[in-house]
């Protein structure tokens, strides 16, 4: 009986040893496979750039240069000659994602952009009123002497009158300091 018990103990010990060796071999093989996968298929992270308020083609180029793809989530029928601007993006700028991932963008036609009013010859107060009615605000104000315009009148603006840009943008003006 003791001989049978010792034989049984040897068989169980041997089986347990083989089981442990097999488990360690499988775990080691899985770890080696994981390292090989990481080395061969490593995809670096990139920071998502901001493409807000960009024209659609420019936004696509910026994302492509970063190593990302773009998907327009709106159902626009693209017609030749129309321009579209990005009004939102997902994920937001600054988010770290894997290269070759897709950034979803929502767009708006340029026809929905506001047209910049002509401020030339207006006072600063008149320009502020016109701009606020059009959805803009005065940005930087520079002063210069002028050969025709009296003091306090707008003699130039950037962007130019008639251009279409996003609402809430700033319009920079040059104001006459008087005649020279």
C-alpha cells in the first residue's frame, strides 16, 4: 500500500510539474507574441490639431499631414464652386489619439457666413454699430495721418469690405489722426 501510495504521489507530482511547465510555456509564448505584435504593429499617438473655422479642403490637408483621416458628418451635396467651413470637430483639438484614426467634422456653407460691412469714412462709433449688427466686433485700432480723411474716420480695414467670414470675428481698422 505504501508502495502504491508513493507511486501515486510520483505520478501526481510529475503531472503537476508538467502542468506548471505547460502553463509557464503558454504564458511566455503569449508574452513573446505580445512583444512581437507591439514591435511590428506599433501605432504612434498624435495630437489632434484644431481645424475649426478652416475651409474644408484646408482642414483635410492639416489632418492628413498629422496622419489623421477626416469624415464629414453632415449630409451636404457638394456642388462645384461651393466652399464649406468646419464649425465643430470630434475629437476636440489637443486630444491624443492613435495615428490613422478619423476626426469627424461638421461643416457649414460659406453662404451662411456674414458679409463684412464697409467701414471706410465712418467714425469708430458708427463702425462699432455696423459691426455689431453684422455679428462682428472691432479688433485692433491703429492710427495714421491721412491726406483726405478728417480725424476720427476709418481709412482702412482688415478683412476688406464684402468678404465673408465667421460671425464673432474681429475687424481691425485704421483711423485717421487728421490731415497732413
